[in-house]
C-alpha cells in the first residue's frame, strides 16, 4: 500500500513540476501582439483578442483564447464579422519540454459569423485579403515565426456555431446553425478527414445537411483538394413539391488558390427523382469570372417541381410577373460555356427526349448555338440569343420541327384536339421584353408550315356541305358524323407582328374538297378569324356521281378561341352562288335550244 501511495504522490509532484515549468517558460501573452498584427495585415480588418491568453490543465494541457473578434468593413452592422467566445488549443506535453508547441486539437466555442450585403452590393467579404502592399510587408516580416511546413494540428472541433447571412438588396435574411464540424489529423500536404452537420432557416424554407470527405492543403498553400465528398440535404417548405426535397451528391474539388481557379467533378447528383453527373470549371480571379459546365441529366419532370396553385393564385402570380421586367444586366458579371445533355424533359405537359444544348455567355449576351431534341416522333432544332445588356432584354431565334405528330403535341401542351398530321414548321423571329404578354405583342417573325396526312378537328366539312345541299333541295340535314375533316396536305406561310399571326395563303388538299383562304390569330386574346373557300372535287358519297354543289365555291368561316373554335358555312352566299350557277345553266340550255332551232330552220331551207 505504501508503494502505491508514494507512486501517486510522485506522479502528482511530476505533473505539478511540469505545469510550473510550462507556465514559467512560456508566457503566451508575449505572442498575442504578433498574432493580432499578422491577422490584421493578412485580412485588412480589425482583429481583437480581448481576454489574456492562458493555459488550461484539465482534462488536458491547452492554450485558451477568449473574446476573439474580426471586424466587418466600416459602416456595416453588426460591426463584427466573426466572434468567438472561447477557443482552446490542446498541446502535446513532450514537445513543450523542448520549447516546441504542437497542437493536438483545437476546440471552438460560441462561434458567430455575420455576412452582410448592403443595398449598393458591398459585402462583408470585400477586400478580406488586405492590400498587396500589406501582404508583401507581411511576407518580408519576421522570419522567426513558425514555418508553415511544420504546421500540424491533431484535429479541430467546432460545435453549436451560428452563421447569419443578410442581403439588404434582396431584403432577405438566413440563419444557419452549424451543429458540428470536425477535422481530423491535419498537416500540410496530407489528406485529413472532415465532417459537418448544420441546420438552416432560409425564411420560407428550412434545410438540413450532413457531409463528410477528405481535405488536403498543399505545403505551399497554393492548392486545395477535397475528395470523396458526400452530402445529404433535406429541404422543407410550402413552395417545394410535396413540401420537401432531398438532395444527395458525391463530388471532388481541386482549387488552385494562387491562380484562383477550381474544378468540381460531380460524380453523382440526385435532386429528388433527378439524377445528374458532370463537371464545373471556374476561374474566379479575372475581372469577369468565367465558368464552364458539362452536365448529363437523366429524366427531368419540371411539372412535378411546380407547386399546385389555385386559379386565383395563378392569376395573382401572372399579375406579379407582368409588373416586373426581368433585368438580365447581371449576366455581364460572368462568362459561361455550357454543354448539357438531358435524357427526357417534361414541361407544361409536353414531353421530349435526347436534349443536346450548347450555349455560351459573354459580355451579357447569351448565345444558344445549338439545341436539338426528339419531339413526338420528330425532331426539334433551334438556335437563339438573348441580349441582356439593356434594362429590357432583346432576343432572336430560329426554330424548325421536322416530322412531329401534331395531335399528341397539342393535346399535351394545351389539352386541345385541333389539328393532326405530320408537321414540318420553320420559324425565324426576334423581339424584346421577356414578359409573357409582351413577347406576344413585340414578336416579329415569319415562317412556313406543311402538315401531311392529317385531319382538322372540330368540323366535318363534307357533312356540312351535305347538310347545305339537303337544305337547298328542301330536304332534311344529313345525319351527324364525327367532327373531323381528313386531308392529305395542309400548308401555308405566316408572319407575326403586333401580336397577330397572319396566314395569307392557307391551302388544304383532300380527296373530296379543296380549301383555300386566309386568316389571322390574335396571340394575346387567343382568338382566330379565318375566311376560307371550299370547292368539291368529287362526289360526297365517294367515287362516281356528282354532287349538286360540284364546282361551287362554298364560303367557310372559322372564328372563336384557340381552345373552342367555331366553324360555319355562309349559307346565304352559298345560296346566291347556287342560284347564279342554276341561272348560268338555264342560260346555257336556252342558248343550246335556240341554236338547235336555228340549225333546224337553216337545214329545212
């Protein structure tokens, strides 16, 4: 028993001696002015360590700092960008005996970060690296400081930190609670494990995120690498489909800190039911940062992302959109090249597949050099540009669809059965303003269309003619049939101006009838007004025989809305034309009778 008693006393004496030795040899506050001065030079901000630097001896030996703050730029509120109530750096005991400090672990308590953007665009992060002159001075300073090549930390732990983000220009505020951040054994030039977990309040949405990966900072601090970085996020809010959205990803990042460039490899990205992969490259050191994007996306159902809204809410939303012209002048702040592939897209009910898009953004002008997709058994080909350099954006485009089946397209897009057939359409146009109604009013365009082997729904022209013929003969109307007129070809040209699409040369060929004429479509009001002429080319009952109306021009009017068009024959004009035809026939018969009579008389003489 005495042995253990004296052993315990010996250990206490040794520990007490070590503590006394450490506290007497190392006066930490001698380093405090140097630390403050170096941080000020590197950041260009006010830096304060309010509390004296001290030692902690339980549960392990450590260096304690308190009342730490790094300021926001002058004129910002709050005045501090970063505040830390306390930070403890645990140190290894044996190196202390050789007057060397090796940090075993850093623990941070009461961290608060305030990031502010003012109405004029100034940010808490502006000028954070200090001036080039200050940096040069710092580099040429005291060479007796610890070499970064020997920088070694056993780990970093941050718990219950708060990050507040306020943007006065957007009148928005977000609060992020960093529940935990842990960095494992860290030394320059070697990968270190890290993990985090946070909760965020984004105003009308909340978010939670967990992530982990491995981080490396090169010995010259010129390169940062992150690999095997996995994340799981959950967003909740009334504006999200089904009230929530899950996001997961696996990625790798390489950043060249001196060159201010980075490359992000998206090995996996899942947003709800959407999967994607690709890579993003950025050069953020230039006056105008540049970004390159290569992305492959799976099936994309945009409609499933849109929240369900009532008719009243939809109208209110439209009114809000009409009140504000999108300002795209911010596009000048970045250059972009994009190469995007999408397997399938569903938007506003229309389904397409195999999307290929190549685009570039430079100087505030977005150019879509090529956009192709498979569309309802046909092909969509388009190119376009949007000029966002002025308050009201302008645009131009060329678009062609080839071999597209119109009936299922119109059914999915607008729930209308108006026209069927295989279509070839070419349109070229330009305009300004991106408000929906203004697009229709300001669009200048021209093009042509050709629809083969199709049908016009909502009207059965042969039946209408049969009914008209029956009336002329004093009989009853023909029995009702399907309201559809088949044709072999429907073609014409169109031009769009002042919100009106004009079609001056509509032509329809059918086994029974020929149709021609002209008409207009008001794009804003969604109203149509066509005046057409039909002419029979064969009997209405099929091959053989003639109709009483053969060869007569029959006026046909199409009016009403896009969703509910009205078709009507001009029976009065038809009646007048028939009377004229009968009168002409009677005149011809009378002439023939007089001619025969005259010939008989001449022959008798």
